[in-house]
C-alpha cells in the first residue's frame, strides 16, 4: 500500500464537483466508492474511486438501475 494514492473527502468532492457533505451523506447511505477510516480521517484510494467511476458508466439513461436520485456523476 506504500504506492497507493489516497484522496481526502475534499479532494474527491473537487474531482466530482460535489460538496464534502454530499460524500458524507453517501457514506451514511452506503453509496459511492469504498473508503478507509484511519484515525478518524476518511480517505479514498484512487483505485477504488476509478473502479466506482467505471461502474457508473452508462450508454443510455433508460437502463439506469440502482443509482440514487441526484447521484449522477459528470466526468
């Protein structure tokens, strides 16, 4: 894990143009990428962020399944 890139909640919020509060709510609701909680800090591994982004790729909106209202991502 020495070469693992970690991002804070604020950094991920900037990447996805979301407020840190939205990411907090998503964690509470079990939405979004897996996260680490180390010493009270919430961190996200870049590999998990990218895996989550890939899992959210859609070719058409009619078949969106399991995406919570308002959780659409723009890359």
